C-alpha cells in the first residue's frame, strides 16, 4: 500500500491518543490503530466492575475525540506484528502500513507472575471487557448466594496497590450499602472481602501516614487484610497463600501487576523490567531510529534516571512530549529529553475516604478532603462532556442514595469468559 502517513500510532490509550491529537493539531498525517473503536478511562474500571458507574462514562469513541482533526485517520484493527526497522505494522487481516515514524503505545497485559492457576481462574481488571466480566461474575455470585442461605461469600483481591485498594474498598462498601439494601442484611453479613499482597503494607508507593490511614479505613469497612504473604495458587474454588492459609472464593480479582504483551516481545526491541522497553530520554527506542515507545509499553525515567510509575499522568505527558519531538523530527528540529511534571498520587478507599499526595512536595491529604480532590481530578480527566456528566450523576446517585449505577446482564455464573480485548491493548 502506498505510504500516505507521516506517523503511525499503535494504541489509543492515554499516551497514544494524546500523541495523535497533538500531531493532528499540527496537521501531521497520522494513522491511529487500536483493537477497540473506543478510548477507555482505566482509573475508573473498578467502578464499572462494582456497578458504581456505567460503561458509557469511561469510554468514548476514538473517532469522536479526533473528529475535527482531518489529518488523523482511525483504524480499528488488531496488530499482528511491528517492523521497527521499516516503521511498519501488519494487521491480523494481512494489511501492512508504513510511515516515517512509528509510535508503539500498546499498553500491557496482566502479569500473573507464573502463579499456578492465576491465568485460568483469576479475573484481571485492565480493560472494559475485564470490568464487565467481573461485574457479571459478582452479580451472579450474589444472586446464587441469595438462594443458598448460610453459605459464606468471599471475594479475594490480589494486589495492594491503588487498583487493589480501590477495588477492595468499593466491594466492601457495596456489601455494606447495596447488598444490605437490595438483597438482605443476612446476605451482607455472609460476604467478606480479602485483600492479599506479598508486600507488608498497602499502597507501598505512598507515605507511611497514608498507608496507616488506608489500613485503618479498610479495616473499618470490613476488608480482611493479608499483607506480607503472597498467593501460591489460584483455584476455581479459592486461593492458597504462602503461609498455607486457604481462602475459599469463587471470585478472585487480580490487581497484582502488568507486563508487556506479545507484540513487544516479537518486535526485536530490547526488553527491560516487565518486558517493557527502556526508552531513551527523548522517548525513542534504543537502536531503532524513528521509533517511539510510550505508556505501559515503556520504562520511562525522569531527569534523575529514576523509573517513573505506570500512571495515566505519566502516559499523557509522555504522549504530549513525544508529539513535540516527532514534529521536530519531521520539520528538522531537535528532540528534547522528556521532563515529567510530578502531580503526585491518589487513591479512593470508599465513600468520603481517600488519600492524596499532591505535587513533587507531596502535600498529604486524607479523608473527606482527599475524597473530594479525587472526585474533582478524575472528573476533569475524563474524556468528553457526556462522560463527565454521566460519571457525576452516577457518583451523586451512588454516594447519596446508595443505588447501583447499572444492571449487569449476560455472561456465565462466574463471569469467566475472560476476553480482555488484548490485541494492541488501549494502554496508557
């Protein structure tokens, strides 16, 4: 096919979509490829899974995002391989596209760390498909438990980072408010949420003060913490921990980490931690001129050489910065090393409870003020006015009236049809 593109961007997550938009605003001819025709807001997927907001609040059609950018073409397709030497990609349909510059922003896939049974029985939470699958499994589990008086209902969340903490907190509060209100207090009393991680404390990247507050809050809402002990096996009926403890559970949520997908493994690029590419300071791949790697596909460092976390804010800023460097490549300018503006970390623990450490100096907030900050920041980051309105309405409805935002239909009893939309993942 005749090359009509200056840049190909693979992946329409935070990084890829930001780069494509910025280049489109400068009139650069861009082909944006993703396996889905929508952009997803990953930080709120746990709320989709726990019926706090609907899918339409966290997804937006990619074409609507770039509709005014005439030089950007969107292609919905699975990418089978990338040729970094020729800046080309080939789709599963056999079509090949090439350009002057290639941007790989394919996201990542769940990292089960070779835990026996985890890939078969645990449910990840990285895509909209994951979230709806988990939501279906949780709903059907409760429906079944309502028909079986006296049977315990345990849900295990693996991973004590922000995703795991937010998911466990949302599940515990659903039990307290939604299950009690819409099922029965008796069923709610039989439900338990377990949070497991091999590290000794929740939110390891946060301060000790934030960790202490989070631990206290999770205990208060009934989350049973199993910290400092890893998972050695996941089965259809539960998990086994490294200390020999067995927790019976028909739902195991995996929030234990991410790794690069097979597309990067077959690219020929040298892979670093987590299978990601250790990019150079200007965000290009080592040994591959004209190839940029962004988001969860990349290990990005700051000015001091320290690796930056896999956060949406890092991905967005990297996408913006890469667009500047790519435009410099096209116009004969000079690339600049990536400079990250540290905005800090946030995690919600439940209604009226959150922790926030803002800015490089880490202004620490806990409780209602952090909760309000979390809501405002995530509302601002959502893509599209309709998405913001839907999320705001769902939050008001859920936090004031304790009403679920959606009805989950379809799927199997455990929701184990675990399609995760993996192709290029719409990654960060």
